C-alpha cells in the first residue's frame, strides 16, 4: 500500500532474509547464506591448484592495476586484523563458525592500535609528562633492543627479543603493515598535539580517539572501498541499504563467507617486490631488506615513505597493486615464515574455506540474483583457469578472483574495469559487511552523524588513508 508522497522501499523484501536461521553469539563468527549446501572438492585438487607451479602461480612477473595503490592491499590486511582473529580453527577438521571464537571485536575500533585503552593496556602508552596515558608509544620513545637512532625512530616499540609491543602482533608480519601500524600511531599522536590546546588528560585522549576513528572510517569508506569494490556498489549500498549482510538485534558479526573467502582477495594483488622509497630499488616482500616479518627494522632502506604506496597530496608517482585475478605472486605460494604444515597461502585459503563448509561460488552468486549468463561466464572462466578441474563447482574465493579478472570492478554504474577490483559478488559481500560494521557501531559517524566529514575534523585535505599516514 502507498499513499500520497510515499512509495514502497525497493529491496525491502531482501533485508535480513539471510542469517535468520542462526543464533548469533557474541565473540563468534556467523554465516550469511545459511541454507546453501557446502561444496566439497577433492583436497588434492585444491593443493595442486594452490601449489607453486600450479594454476594459481603468477610467477615473478608483474601486471599492475591502473588505479589501486599497492598500499591499499596492506591497508586491507590491517583492516582484517582489526576485526578478525581466529586462533582455534584447523585445516585438518570441519569447523563451525558458531563455535569459532573471534578474538578481535567485530567493529572497526582500532583495538589493534589502542588495545583496551590507557587503563587496560598501559604498556602501549606514554607514562610520563604532559601526555601520560594519552599518546601511544613508538620506537622513538625508547625500545628494549639495540637499534641506531634513525631505525629506532622509524620503528615500533620492541621487547628485548625484538617482538613488537602492539595490540595485535600480526601487524608485524611484514614490513609494510608494520609501517602502516606505526603511521597510524603517529597519526593519533599528531591529532593529540592538534587538540592539546583545547583538552587535557583523559578528555584529550577521548577526543583524539574519537577523531582518529572518524577519519579511519572515512578513509575506509571513501578511499579503500571505492578502490577495491568500486563506487557503484558502495553508493548503491549507502543509498538503497544492505541486501545480504544483516544482523538481528543490531548485533554485528563477521560472516565466515567474508572472513575465509571474500576478504582474502588482496592476496592476489600483493606484489613479488615493492618499492618503498623514491628512486630506490624494489625489494622482495620477504627478502633481506624488508625482512621476513616479526623482526626489528634493521635497514634504513626498509623505512616506508607512504607517499610511494598511497595517494597523498604530495602527488608522487605511486606504485600500483597487482591486478586482481586468479594468480598470486610465487613467493606467497611458499611462505618462508611457516615452518610446519601447508606453506602455500592459496592452498591454505582453499582448504580453510572447505573446512568451514562454504557453498560454491556459483550457488552464492545465483542466490544473490546474479544473471545466469554471468554466473556461467565466470564459472567457465574459473574452470579454464584451474586447468579444467572445477567443472562448475568453484570454491567461493577462487570464484571471486575469477569474476574480478573476467568482469572486474564496477567503477561507476555500468562501467566495469577488469582486474582493477572486485567483481559483482565479491564487491557486494565485502562492501556490505564493512559498511554494515560501521552502521551497527554506535561510535561511527555512519551511525551517529551522517553529516560528518573530514572538514569537521582536521580539514578537507585529510581524507584518504595516505593523508592520515603522512599527516
């Protein structure tokens, strides 16, 4: 029924039709597509698909996007660490999302940076002077290992054994993400400096924390998601609402389809080598200069100039990410820091998704009302890309990579750019979950003040993630 000045809300029948048949428990993962059958693939097929010299091995060559800075790939890794941490599931058994603990909070609250705050995690904060309990510590404040002054000033705080003293140790697993973590610490500390004339003590921390979170959310929404998912799907969700990710009683949760499949798209965009300073060489992601992860900064050439890997006001030439496709850099198919078990990141992704009983990409795409011709096109392409072993039953992660390669990101309505970002299924899943996490967070501007913009905070020039890191 409609009345003068009123119309039915398009898509209302889609809202919250999914995830209804489950009881969500705080601190556990959930599921969007509860009624679809799980896909089983011979594990030998999955191992061969993800192995070095297998169908997913992109070798040591490079095929870059035109529009996505390489830093966004590692920012995506940072976001993932902010909202998910699974320490209990196994590749060697069937896992239940409802019984798998998510150690991180399912909100974009930067708890990997702030921990439990100055009282709950005092070891992360300055403990003396005017900014005691307000500013976060960096290596410049002193560290327990031996480093020269330049390296110490450009590194995280470290324990005597060299471990990073941060809220989430995974943010030290490669040099790029550790430097992003440090950059966000520095951003918080500079926001503190900016507000110090108006506030002090606990109030200064709270005001700074609120402003940092607001800018972080803005950068995710207007920079990261538009790069990776395309403006068309982002603005459709913001204008017409979420169709698939919904939460009963406004309880945010991390869907297993997102965690173990859709949000692992960035693995295909990570380069074999990366340049982090102007005019310098590109170094192997896990080589001698950048290090193998979980280690102190030991070479000044590994200090990341964020202007080199993100778009900023400096307008430097930025290194772009690898195209999003069914190939991974060969170094990711034999990870040097895994000493036992499966070393291929691709194989681990495929096996983990199967252990959580994920449906096929084709079934999920059909349930999301994707056109039959499109699903067939992606399915056939995925089968060919796999060497003809999938036969219309494609693991969700591989399906998402395949549609990125053959269809591409909907940059603007009706304009699809192959290899530049996520295709229709992947983009919708990723954007709905991340936007949903913000809309369900009472502290986010999407929940409390949808009129907020960076002009109300630090000024119009601080908008993208690169702007935050060089502020």
